[in-house]
C-alpha cells in the first residue's frame, strides 16, 4: 500500500514578484500548507501557473511514500 500524500496551500503573488522567478532570482518558494508545515519548493515548478495577473489560487503538493516531491496542481 502506498503512503503517498498531498497537502493544500494558497498563494498570491503579483506579476512583479513573479518576474523574480523568471529572472532566476528566487530559486525556491516557501509555502505553509494546510497541515501547518512549511514546504520549500523549487520556484521553477510554479512557472506554469503564472498569468498576466501573477499567481493566485489554491494548490496541492504531491509527495511519494519517501516524502519526495512529485508535483503540484492548481485546484481552483
């Protein structure tokens, strides 16, 4: 049986803040998830969610049974 798990978090970043992701100035984002823990995720994983308004929404982080990051998905 798999012990993979997921946690939810919300994020809101302006377009200007998102530019630092594209410029490579921010390597990781730290988010506080619904389980109360803080997760550090490589910022490149958020590029797909950047719009002309920035990033705004609810997301799920997915981890495997070894607590290795699998992926991220927007849920709203």
